[in-house]
C-alpha cells in the first residue's frame, strides 16, 4: 500500500515537473519530450514508412546503449566516455526525424550507430569545438541519398516530388506557407511539419535547454537575405527542416561555447549563409550546410584563441631559478672562532602503548582533495581517479545470467565475447548463438514483411 501511495504521489508530481518546474529536467528527458510531436506528426503523415524507420532507428539506439554498457562492464571504458553526449535512444530519434521516407533500413541503422559512436566516443575528447556531430552525419546521409537516388515523396499519394525549396529554385513556384506549417508537403519524416517543430523548440526554450539567441539570429539572417532578394518571407521562414536544425541541433546549450552576446551573431551568420545557398539551388540541404560552415569557422577561431592563450600563459609564467650550494676551500673564520654551544637535551616523554587515532591517520596514505566527500561532482572524481591510476581500467564483475539475456541476444559484440571467454562452456555458447540467430532472423523477417507489403 505504501508503494502505491508513493507511485500516486510521483504521478501527481509529473505535471508540475514538466510544466511548472521544467528547469529541473535533464537534457535527455527534455529532448525526448520535445521530439514527441515530431514523431507523432511523422507517423500521421507517412504512416508505414515512418513507423518502420522510427522502429529501426530505435532498435539501433538500443543496440548502441547495450554496447556501451557492455563496454563499461567488460573493457572498463573511462568515465568520460559519453560525457555531455546525447543519450543513444534520444539520438536515434533525433537522427531518424531527418530521414527521407524512402531511406533503406540499413542506411537508417548505420547513421544512428555512426552518430552515437562519434558523439559518445570521439566528441568528448575534443576541446573548444562548436561543431555538432549531427551536422556531419546529415552530410554523410545527403551523399548516400544522392548516390542511391533517394528523394522525398508526397505524404498523401506517395509520388516522388522535390522538396519545396528545390521547386522554388527550379520552377519559381512559391508554396503556401500554411501548407509548409501544417506539413502536407514532401520532406523528411519527422520535420516536414514546421508547426510540430515549433512546438518542440518552444518547449526546449521553456526548459532552458537551448539558446534563444541562435534561433532568433538564424531567423533574422534568413529574413534579411530574403528581403534583399525580394523573396516571399513567409515561405522562407516556414521551413521545418531549417527550424529543426537551428533549434534542436545548433542551439543546444551543451554545444554552444559562445557567450550570450555572440550567439545572435552566430545565428545571424548561419541564417544568411543558408539563404545564400538556397538562392544558388541547394534547396533543403542549405540549412545544415550553412550551419556546418559557420560552426567550422567558429571552431577554428576558438581553437586559435585557446592556442594563443596557452602560449601567453606559458610565456608569462616566471621561470624557476635553481640555487646551487658552492663549497669554498677556505673555512669561514667567523665559524672557526665562534663559541661552541652545548647541545640542549630534550625532555623525556613517556611512550604510550595505545595507538591513538591521530597516529593511525598520519600513517595512512594521503587523501587527495578530489576524493573527499565535499566534492559533489562524482564524474570529475572518477575521471581523475582513472587518470591517476598506473594500471589499465578493469571491467566490473557482473553475473552472466543477467548479462546474457540482456546483452548477447541484441548485441553482436556479445557473441564474440561469448566465444572468446574461457569460462563459458561450449553448450552455452551454442545455445546463445542459436537464440541470437533466431532473433536476427525474426527482425529481418519483420522488416522484409513491412517493406514488401
């Protein structure tokens, strides 16, 4: 009965946490709630195609999550792996929202795994980098879609049709901004509706997870160039993919390294470059190209500033002067004729056979400052502990009866670990391998049935 009451109180506190106190939410939960309107809108418009792509992407996110946990338990990955990175399940939906309805399942799974790998393993090691890894993944996705001839389709009849910005460039056709806002036009499955994207961006801003200066500057940059070339302002601003890239990707406060007074300038430059690329026929891809270009320039500037500051700190640091003792061959006459002082005997102190707590504490090893209980940042303490160890990190022990059903069935790395571990018998290896093969055959059959229906 007590558990039911606690659960009921927790459910009563959910609306207050989500709406009244949203700043207490973590980044992963806030992004998951903000991606919910995009997923619902994609399923409503593209139905079977979007359901299949979202399911494949989510399954790839589960595989990445289990692989990371397996790596921490088995290989002892450092504590900074995944520091400030997007959760694999949230990352899978973030990437899936930008897929075309005609994207093959293997491309969707590969892009999700690539993003999680870059964002989790590579990016935490970099310093002063304001380049979101999702922009790089979207660039690779654009190259794959162009080589495979994957385009956008109409949400209602499924006919192949270019995106609205490409039609505007080729045929000088301006689509009604209301249709762009609603989403009944060709585009990515999750961001074809500018209204759904706007709802998510507003919630992210309400939870203080994104920078408003980047979004406002981006829209102002697009509007300024659109007015300069005398284009339809509502048509240029009502682009769901552009708003998605600016709000969900570029404006993430964990990635923005600029101060608040420079975020508007960053967004303004990105919006202007995006509109210029649209004018030269880049169409739907102009947004991530503009953000990628400006982010790369800002990253170079930040890296150069960090290098100059490091050099200035090295040059301004005072050089330590070592003093060497010089022994002369002639003795000091003052020291020779100085009176000899008798040695002063210290009073005898009684030695106690009982060892006090103070003596035990002095004999123990010195406690580092970051190992005290006053340090509240547990992750930093783990990182420093890992950096000061002379031996490699070892994996934590875990029960195989808990790891095998949760990891080996879904993770191909688990099969390799099963056959390479000498403590697992041959019968168990064959049983786990057979169950894994049946699992993958079932997933492949489900994907085949959904794609060839």
